C-alpha cells in the first residue's frame, strides 16, 4: 500500500493505483472524459490534470501511478489554469448544438465546461465539420461533436468484443468510425450511448423525443432476459420514452442488453386494453363484468381436473402465485410454466439455478458451455465471461452449435451429447482442464434441457460437475442459464404439475377442457386441441390471443409492482412506472376478481397479502434484492429419465431481436431483426 497526500488529506491506496484513484479515495472530484473505470486507460483528453509535488508540469492523473509519500494538489492555480486551457481546446471545434442535442442536460462536456472552463474562447477560425457515420438502427451519430476520447472504441473492443470501431487519421483529421460503414454487430451497442461523454453518440429511437428534466424516473428490473439487469424507466405522462441501465455490481455492473433497452416502443403497440369475448366465431369487445361472468360460467361447468393453466416467461411471481392459488382451489393440478418443454422438475432449487452467481464468473478458471449461446441468450452475462477471459484466467470450451462467435476463444468439443459423454469418461484435453481447475464452471443452456432427452442431459451435466470438483461446500459450479425474467420465479413458486396433473404437452393434447394462459405466448396456439375453452390473460395481442375465447387485458412489467427472480436466484422488484392502458389491470387483481366470480374466496385482498402468501409458500421470496449464496451442500443429482439421444444441441432463441411479445410488437426490434438477420453485406448503410 502507498500513502498519498491529496490536498492535505492522507489516504492509503494499493501500489500501482493511479493518482486519479487516490484523489477519489480522498473524496476529490477529478474531471475526466476519456477515463472510465471499466475500460483501459487512454490518457488522451488531458482533462484530469493535477499537480504533483516536484513534477515540472501537470500530470494526467488517470495514467500516472502513485508513489509512497506523493503529494498531490487538485485545485492549485496551475491545475485550474491547465484545465481551463484544455477545455478551451476541446471546445474549439465543438458545435453550439446544446439546444438541439439529445445529450443536453446529461452531458459531461456541458457540466465540466461550466465547472472548469473559462468565460469565453479565443478561437475565431472556421470550425471543423465531420460527416456522420452509420452504426446501425440503434445508435445515432453526430460526429462533429466527437472529442476523440475513444471510450466507444475501447468499449466495443474490450467489453463487447467486436473490434469494429476505431480511429482513422491524426490530429484535426482524426475521426471515429467503423472502417467499413455498416451496423455494429453487438447486442450491447446501447452502452456506447451511455459512456459517450458528449452528444456524438445518442439513441436513434429517442432522438428529439424529450428532455431529461421532463421525465419521471422509476428504478426497476429488466425482464426481457434472465439476467435481471437493474434499469431506470423514464416516462412522460402515460408513455415510456426511454429505458437505461442502473449500476448493480453483482448483476449487470452498469451495462444493459439492446433488446431490453430499445424495445420500449413495443409497450404501446398491439396492446390489449379491454376485455374481449368470442361470439359467433369472432372476438368482440366486452365489459369486465361480462368477461368474468363468461369465464365463471364456463369453468363452473367443467370438473377441476379438466382445467389447466400455463404461465408465460415474463410473468411476475405475484400473478403466478395468484393463478396457482385459484387453480388449486378449483381442484386442478394441471399447471406448467415450461412452455419450451424443459425437463425441470423443480424439486431442488440448485438443479435449475445459475448457482455460481453472475459475479462468481470473476472467480472461475475453467468453463464448459453446453447447448447455449450466451451472447444471444444473456449478452450482459456473456460480457462478464469475456471480462474474465480477457484477464487470461479462464479456459473455455463449448458443446453445441459450431461456428458461434461468442466474442472470446472457446474450444468446440462437438455438437451433440457424445462430447458430453466423452468428458464424463475423462476423454480429451479439456476433461483434464476441468479436472485440474480450482473453480470449474458448467453452464447448461435452457435449450439443452428442452429436448426429449432433457432430463438425461441435466443429469449428465450434474454428474460431470460433481466429477470435476465443481460441487464443493465452498463452490457451486453447476449453472443453468434461463432465457427470460419470469422463468425462475415461476419454478420457485411451484407452478408445475401437481400429483396426477398434466404438463403442457398433455394439456395441449386434449388433457383439459379449459386452458388459462397467463401471458403464455411461447408455443404455437395451433397445437391447442380443438374444442378447448381458452382464456388468455396478457398485455399484447401476440400469438395466443388469436386462439382465445376470452381475453383479459393485463399489465406489462413497467405497469405494475412485481417480483422477479433472475437466473442466479436473486429476488428483485419491478416498479410501476406508468399505468396500464385503457381498462387493463394488474394480473393478480384480475385473478382475484375471477375467483370471486367463481365463488372462490382467495386469501388475499392486497399486494401485501399476496406477497405474504408467497413467502409462506417459499421463504426465498422474502430475500428481496438478495440471493442465497454458498457452495453445493448436497451433491445428489437430478433423476435421469431415459438415456442421451446423441442429437445435436440447437439454439433456443432463433431470433434474438423478436424473442418475446413486447419485442415482437416493437418497430425498432423489427428493423433490427431485418438488418442483423440479413446477409452481411445487407447490413451496410444504404
């Protein structure tokens, strides 16, 4: 450790730390543009200049290492003059765009020019103008505003793993661009907007929509993948206008995936905003009383064991718990939340969780990925894997589709279960890597267990984890990667077939006469047996709504208070940012009202009552904003039904951009799907 004095304040920092880090430890604010704590040091903006005793001139604090006994001055006349001059240079070619710039009010250059700049500039020549670059349908460029901090270049190369951005030219002729003009091929491109300190990179869907001080800001959770990234929902009036990430070091750090960020326009399109009843073969508008009475009349005439319910992938735990309570009260055990047919029985929580934890990736030294493409299924988690791999501390292999670009090097062991069997037998070089690793990890994709032999795959992956020492009291290296924010919560709530109950396949094959779909759009509704009475409760007119006999309009995740559990088992709360449109209501309230129409007295009247019931049913729901941390206390594996088939593993997400009802309603996501799923040359700007 080195002792450093900053403006008379003595602090102790690790050897090798930068002067800027020492200044921050002393509570001093140091202006910066190019420096970012999650990126490599560039030292090219010079805004972070400080004075160091006995140094002949100001030093760039972001790139200057501390030394024991060093004395630093952050507000001396030399420092103030240096910062003022640097700011004047930065503003020489910067346009006076603040009144029309989407970064206005959130701009580092605005703030620092006010705090550290002079009263005016002396430059009277022509300003430089730069042609705007095309970076795809999500990121808008106004490159005349660029100050060449290179944050975007370093993010794309180091974090996103797509070295497509770079600088060409020198001095005043330097420009940032994609070399060959085309859309950025990353699922994390929106983070370029966040890290850009000026208005050079802004959100294309948000262009000229609002000013930040006009927005109502609500902290919430992204449910469009299973990472559960911390987000902030910005709304004005009844409409969500923007979604941006919040910092959560244990989950998403400060990054966010593009689908969760840019699909917000889908929240206002194809919405179900009033009840509907099918009459004479056509869906017709109805009142809530008519819809609920119609549901009650139909269900009362059907035995409980002939009624089934399916929970969707984006549904909050409160709604799942309420529907399970109603179904059980009606005498039904026909429940399922596994729309993809995943062979997960739900008996042991660590059989279906990402047990290492997302932050635990930072400790792993060997990783085997089975039947998963983390880059598409969980882009933020994939960036965490890349960070560990970049540090040179992680060896990676995959079993599944070949030719995947995961943004890091991985040895491909095979496409099917034979490669998994070979590892269990100890065959191959990577079997030795896993056996010798101190903290090995196995990531099993949701798609790997959504096959006929899914139970056998799950059991084999657990067996391998146990053999290579990934299951110890100190370390739990078995991980399942889910796809959406509601999947783990539904499993935790036990929304699975009870004793004698039918699973989804049985219900679709005619095992029930009435089917309640709670946001369930993950399967083809044409598979529902003819004559089945279908109740669809959800927020979008997506796949299943077209097959419904009654539609009960619910609320999307931004329109209600809800509990969600991410892939690592972390219980988190989503918040209400806007009210549901039209006559739509919170889902648990709809279910309670349906219960009343059926003559069923459900044991909850308020949201607090529902949550108390959830905790009583499974205490894990009481651990809000946390997760149960620990190693593998019981190494007993899941039961293997049948044998491995040998069939190759297939991707579970066929189109990342259109993977859920909200995204499928989004024009922005439709444009992304068109561009990124086209041939490579078609991605170029027109």
